[in-house]
């Protein structure tokens, strides 16, 4: 009986693979299915219903694009998701189409999960390699899921919402499965390349004219709404992304254009004055220097000089004092990185609150650590627990009804608060393996005199992670989706060091 069941299962899988791979079978099915769909759509349109027609047409267009680009079908949705988070930012993260009770990030998790599961029988293999990092992340997700199930009866929906910081890690497995698929990578890179530029342009426009995107709404929710610290974080990864393209390009004009785009991202980061993003980018640049990639400093120095001249010219035209200049604000933000007590006298209007922000974080971190150590150091306080409670009692003893943030502006402390030392141990092991990978990729870049895709995506993930130590980034979809995707894409092997072929006479910009 067992053999018969196994034979039936194998036969079914082989039929699926044959239908999936054989054009002689697929084309007639698509033709007949398209004719039936056309009749059904005509009837629906005649009855006055267009929602089904729109959904089916969108699905057909999606399938057609995947066939034209010859990419894996989930890579298109991931590319759209990445593009939306960059250009629409916080506004896009709240977008929910009619009839679909899923936010974009959750819809992405569902699509990624389906793609990973379906690909196992079709390819008779795991869609990702079982490396040490993959296994550790998988175990962290599994143990956290068990923890969440125990928290669910008492905390309900809040437990699921807090568990988002874990289930977004599925994008890591999506990144790994796409890492060596060239056309899928290109789809995502086009989304990143265009998205970074449009994000910078949109953010600058909204800074000059705050109401410029007010007309673009869906059910009263703005589709484009920028959060400064996330814009800075994305801009930091944009600098690294464009530099990676420069490394792979051998065309002089193309390298100049990419340098300008890198400068736009660097300017966005500087004007956003996101200290956490600056730290993340500084770490990534340090690693690139260790790898012998000094060109990034030269290019950043050039674009920084041009940008500084533009800012000084703007200050002179507007008659701003030195302490009101954005350049002085950037200087004070840099000083605030070592001002742990928050006692430095800040003068720039954009820097006045930085000292208070330092004290704010230190008090929260200390109060939360003590609270977890007292209540539940091994298993943590669980998903659904408001990690702001001990902080509010200490920082706002009279109460603060407007305070809504539930995470302590430190991802590792969020892990400790939710899952205790069990989660921290997993993350300690993840970081050890990740650091080892980074060192290996850095050494390879030094030997090959080229920073390949693997190292660039690895550093883009590091830039976001370092920012997540000081901001609420990985607890939500906007930062978490890109972080886990970049970390997964950094596992590439076959495409790790691909670059545009050299012409006979190489020119440099």
C-alpha cells in the first residue's frame, strides 16, 4: 500500500513537472484557458462586475511579464515590493487594495512561502542551500514560532503583529533561492536602481513642499509618505548599491552616471541626518577599504565636495548663519554619536533634540534589560508584551498617552525582550557566521581586485542591521524586507563576481 501511494505521488509530481516544462503541453492549455477566461470576463463585464476582470487581467499581465523577462515569478512581486517601499515608503507600507486584507509585506511573505513550497516538488530539491546561516535562521524562526503560539491565547492579534519581526525572515530564503538566477537578480536590481533615485527625488520634493503628494491617496491613506530615518537608511544602502554597479561597469559614461546617482543617495543620507544610517554606511566603507576598494572614498569625496559647495551657496543666498547651515547640523549629528550623556550644547535647529534622543535610548535600554532579567530572562516576555511599559514608568512617571512605540529602538534588545536568552543565543550564532562570511567575501574581493555582488549585498545588509541597533527598523516591513532580501542575495556563488566584460582598451571615470 505504501509503495502504491509513493508511486501515485511520484506520478503526480512528474505530471506537474511535465506540464511546467513541456511547451507542447503548456501552450495548448494556455490557449484553451485564455479562451475560457475571455468568455468568463465578457460575462462578468456584461453583468456590471469589473473587479474579477481587473484581477484576472492583472494576473495574466503578471505571468506575461515573468515569461518575457524569463525570471522566476516571485521575483517580479519582490521587485515591485522593493520599489514600493523605496518610492512610497511608509505610505506604501499601509496600502491595502480592495478585497485583499493583506498589507504589502504580508502579501509578500505569503507569495514567498508559496513559491518556496511549490518549487520543492517541481525541482526535486530545496530552493536554497542548507548552509550554517540558513539553518540557524530557520531554527530561530521555528523556536520563535513555538514561543508565539504559547503567547497567542493571552495576547491575541498583538502576538501575531509582534511576530512580524520573525516571519519577515522568509525573505532571506527568497533571496537565497534567487541569488544565482541571473534574470531574477536583474529584475530586483532594476527595481533598486530606479527606486533609490525616485526615493531621493520624492523625499527632497516633499521636504521643500510638504503637501506635494497629499492628492495621491487610497481610502484616505497617502501612498507616498516618507519617514526620515528610513529614508536615510535606504540612502545608505543606495550608495553601496550604485558603487557595486560602478565596480561591474566598464563604460566611462555609465560610470559617471552611476557616480552621480551614488552622490544623490549620499546627499539624501546627509540631509536626512540619520546617525544610525551614517554609522551603517561608515562600517560598510571601512570593510570596502580593507578589501582594497579605495575608489569609493575618491568618488564620495568628489560628490561630497560638490554637494558642500551647493549647500554653502544656498546658505549665502538665504542669509543663514553658520550654526543654521545643514553642514553644521551634520557636524553636530556626528558629535552626538559620542555624546552619551547628552550634555553637549547643540545649536543647529535640526540637532537640538539629539542629546535628549541619546538619553531616551539609554534609559529605555537599561530599564528593559533590568525588567527582562527580573521577569523572564530565559524565555523572554513574549510576543504581545508591550516592551515600552518599563520605560514609560521610568521616563514618564506621570504617564504618556500619546506614546505608541512598542519596540526599544534596538533590534537585539527586541529579540531579548521577546524571547530572552534563547533568542539571543541564536542571534549570537547568526552574527558569528555572518561575520565569518563577511571576512571571507572581503578577502576574496582583495585577492580578485573586485567587489562582487556577494560582498555588496552583504554590506547593504550590514548597513541596515547596524541602523537597526539604534532605530525601529527590523520590527517593521520597510526595513526588514530589504534587510533579509539583501542578506539572502549575498549568499550568491555563481554570480558573486560577475561583471561587464572589459573592452580592448579599458577606460576609467
